[in-house]
C-alpha cells in the first residue's frame, strides 16, 4: 500500500519533488564548489581513508576490500577521481534538480554516498542515503514534476523503435 502511494500518488509526487530538489541542490552546489574552487584534490581524503579505515571491535578493518580498492586503484588514478567526483556530484545534482534521468542520478548519488560512508565519513551521508533511497524507490513518480515527464516517454519510444528495427532487420 505504501509502495503504491509512493509510486503513484500525486501528493506524494509533490513531496518527493521537494525532497529531490533539496538533495539536488546539495549535490550540485557541492560539485560546483569543487569544479570552480580551483584545484580539488581527493588524494588527501583517500590517503586518510587508507591510513584510518573503518575498524571493528577487534581493531581490524571492516571494509578491507574497499581500502584495497582505494590503495590499488583510486590513489594511483587520482587524476581520474579528481575529475569524476566533482563532475559526478554536479551532474547528480543537476539531474535531481531538473527531475531529468532522476533514478539514474539518484543511483549514482547513492553510490557516491556509500563510497564516502565506506571511507569512514559519516557527515550528512545517512540523511542523504535515507532520502535518496526513498527517491530511488519511488521511481518515475519522484520526477512527476520534472523533465522526466517528457524525457522518459521519449527515451522509451526511441529505444523501442530502434529495438523493433533491429528485430525486423535480423528476422
């Protein structure tokens, strides 16, 4: 019942729009600040996450696989991460603000939230994850008052048309 209301109710769509826009603004301003602040560098954050991993009661790292990822992939490719983190934050925010490709934007926002969380940063991540999960779960209704109202039907029509053409060509 709650799932149906969240996914189909127009009043829920209005509430979801407020949450989506609030999250989008937070994501976009975080990304914009990094893009225009001159010299965003994630290496200090990554080195800190490697040096001080999240540990359990026995003192052993809880997410050793993530620390290994940071050490063997993220840090050696820091230029890539210095580019994709701010750009990703900005694009997630833009997608949420405009209600355009909302579920994809929220999915990637949640991936970044969990990445920060796994590195040991709590900050506002639990709140963002909670509201982000609601937006993701609500699906299309979260962007009922946004560009997805026109973008999603257009994409479905375009993709289905190409799929039908390919099926006919191979038959």
